[in-house]
C-alpha cells in the first residue's frame, strides 16, 4: 500500500512538472524576449461512425473531349479540395427512419408537456441541476408511455395518428412530421459589404465612409393556422448578427408514392407500401427524399452529435451534403478512374458487374437486382466508399448550371443557393451524381452530370453526408 502511494505521488509530481512546462510554452514570451506563441493542445478528431476519410488532393473534373452519347462537351477544370469525411455507404432506410422516429417522438413529448394534453412538465427541462433557468428543451430521459398511457397521455399520442377509412388501420399522420432547424450563414456574415460597422465595408481610403442602409435576405418559415408550412425569403435592413440566421421547417417523411409516380403503368404498389417501412428493406438506400429533406437530415444529424459533446462541440464541423466537386473527387478513387473501380469495363473477368445499374435495355436483373440493393453489396473504391456508381443517384449541395465547374473557384469549388419558393423553378436545379439502378452504363461514370429540382422526390435518388476534416496534414497530391 505504501509503495502504491509512493508511485501515485511520483506520477502526480511528473504530471505537475509536465503541466508547468506546458504553461511556460503557452507564454507569449520566453527568456531573452523571443516570441514563442500561445499554444493549445491539439485535438485529434475521432473517426466519425460509418465514415471514411477522403484526403485532400486535386484532379481534373469533367470529361475531356466530346461526350459520345450526346455529342456535347462537359466542362473540365483542374480543382483542389480539402480533406473530408464521407459516409462509406448511402444513407439507408433504417438510418433515415431514426430521423423520422426522433421527429415523431419530439412532437409527442412536446404535446405531453402542453397544458392542452395534461401539461406534464417533466417532459420539458427548464432549469439546470443548480436550479438556474435554461432555454426550455425536451427531456429525452423521460420515456413516452406507449403501453399504458393515462387519458391525457393517450390523447397526446393519438393526436399524431389517424385511422385509415377503409382498412381501419392506425396510421401515422406523416403530414405532421415537420422538423425545424436554423443555420447561421457564416459566408454572408463575413462579406465586407455586410459588416455592421460602415468603416469595415471598404478598404479604399480614398472613398468617404458610407452610412447607407445595408439590406440582406434571409430565409424564414412558420406554421400557419391551417397547419401548413409557410416559407418566406425576406429582405430586411441589417441590424445584427441574428439577421444571418436562416430558419427552415421541412416535412421530413419520404414520398413513398414516388414508386408509382416515377413509373406509370407499372405494378409497383408493393414498393410504395413497404420499401421504407418493411424490415427487409432496412439496409437499402432511402429514396423519395428531396434535396431539402436531405439537408434537414444533415442538420438533425449535426445537432444529434453535438448534444452528446462537451466544450469540443465548437470545433466539430457540421454534417452536410457533398459539393459536386467533392463527390467526383471521392468517386474517382485514388487512381482518378472513369468509374469508381479501376477497369474501364462495367464487369470483371468472371462476368460479375461492379455496380447495380441497368446493363441492358429493359433487363434490369442482369446484374442480379431489379430495383435498389442493400448498401455495400458491391466492392468499395480505393477510398473505401461503396456504391459511388449505381444503386441510387446522390444529391450534392451544388446548384446545377450548364457551365458547371467553370463558374466556380478552383479551390474547394462550390455554387450554393437555397432557392426561395417564389424563385423561378429553373433556379431550383441541384446537381446529382453517380447514376442509379435504372440508368444505363454511361450515366454511372464518375464525371457524368445531371440534375433534379430541390423539392422533387424520386425512387432513384438518395444521398450521403460529409464533414470537413479540420487541420489535416495528409494529402493524396494526385492529379489526372
């Protein structure tokens, strides 16, 4: 016991010595008056669950030469991108269903705390452990009484369901599944023209300081008296940093009817009724999700992560959709291939296909699948990413224009615009990449570009998330 105490005392002495050395290193000056800098402990970012690191590098995006299918030229440009984490597989039904269940349960908890449904205040946290008031938020430690609710609790739960008029089945009222989130626009807040202090708006000292009113646009949303989501883009005089906060409310349930509307005169009722809900499809990619819903998922996934972190949360980058350039950079693999795999063919020497797509006209099953298949069913590319060709096409964050990459910077290129409801419909085009289970071989090439409108939901479009890595020193240094 005495020896153990001596060892502990020695360890404490060593620790104190180390801390004292750290303190001296953090000083702004050292002996002799030399500046040494203020250092802080480096933070090693843990590997995000289900993601792989795509190391920074460069490549020539697009296709050189004339496209053999349409006879047109695709934009080509040398670009460089920062390291980022990317989901190794497309977001599955099971993962998106977790989002749906979270929204459902948050609505029920809110109503259980509502005086109109009994007002059980234990479902809402209004004070911290010291009794100090905090911003009211839901108490997720308090379980929902699914099995034996009292009368008020039953009314709160049942308010989110309805009875099907024909089958008599209790159905979730998916129109109520709205998710509200806010995004601070760091880019707009950083622009010199948008600075609160007029002295910071120009560097030209020959010009007199202008006190002109600065007008900014911001997105906002609310639920009207009829329970409908009203989304507005408002112009207002800049008055503070809160003017750069954009508010969104999105109904997040996938459009299961896409299987019927995408394929008229086809017997796809089974997919419509069961693809998202049946456990046999748990590991299949979620479809019927719009660009707007995919962004809402990214925002929820970020808040879900940050809720479990302490002070380090301020350093964690948010989940988001990949830019179009990031997507192609990741899909090509470390060898900058035409497809995510090394071969220029779509199947190996044994006749096995490398991806789930439409090999022949009308023969969807030649590759073994009729529609989508489980995520990760085919081998990953050299970045460790599955299904970067075929299965489902994937949303990117980038606005789709014919000029594409030519309009963007060559460093971390991006064109982002969340079109307002009143904008012309052509402004709502977003780039999608990778091709899908219903597409021919040409459309699954890593450079192939197409688009969909940001509010559309298709049976052949899914998505995956990315997160920028902070302070990486690793680089592929590759170039095609």
